[in-house]
């Protein structure tokens, strides 16, 4: 994430990854304030064994796009609702990537779905995760079926 001020929103992703037993690392690396750190982090991601990067940032949110520029592993962008425009600034900055450098962008503050998408990507080659994901979906469906108002 771009700042510790993103931590509250991004913590929804941590819970999901932990519930699926997916190892992850959390980092604050700003595309603006420490671009050299981001270049180093993203350009070594694949060789360090990372399978995907979830990049959450607000404002002029370049984090996901610049991360994607430095790696060919999947990058999932979470636009964060900062102090202005209801997060529309971050949404457009994250989703409107020029062709050739994709960022899979989730909803504003959509850290939970970002983690679920990462799990889904991993589940293509991981049977255990495939089963856990199916169980998660079934449980979610069951909750709806059992809902009474
Ligand atoms: C972005 O600027 C960060 O991702 C954060 O959402 C926003 C504000 O950062 P702080 O000024 O709170 O550190 O780069």
C-alpha cells in the first residue's frame, strides 16, 4: 500500500488471505515518495516467489500501475477512498491503464475482493485453494438461502 493511512482499508485483504492459508507480505511503498523502493520491490517479485501483488493506494494512485510496469506477475489494484472525490480519483488512476500494462482493478476500497481474486488466481494451480474457494462460495450462498427478514 502507498501509505500507513491505507492500512485500515487494506486490512480486509489480510483477513481473507489468512483465512485461506495464503502466505503474504505487507509493505508500505509509495510510488511517489520512494519510487526506487517500488522499482526494487516489483522488479524482484517473481524471482522472490510472489505470485501476485495487491496494490492499494488513494489520490493520484500510481502505485498499481507502476508496480505492473516493473513485473509480469498479476497486479490487482485497490483504489482507496481518500479525502476527495469519494475515491473516484484513485479509481480512475488505477483502472485506466494504457494498453500493454494491465492492472486488475477492484472496487473502491475493495480490498476483500482483491484478496479473493488473488486466491482465485492461485487456485488455478493449487487444488487445496480450489476446494477452499468452492467451500467459501457455498457458505456464502448458504447464508443468503438462510437469510430471513
Ligand atoms: C497515496 O496517498 C497513499 O496510497 C494514500 O492513500 C494517499 C495519502 O497518503 P498520506 O498522505 O496519508 O500518507 O499515495
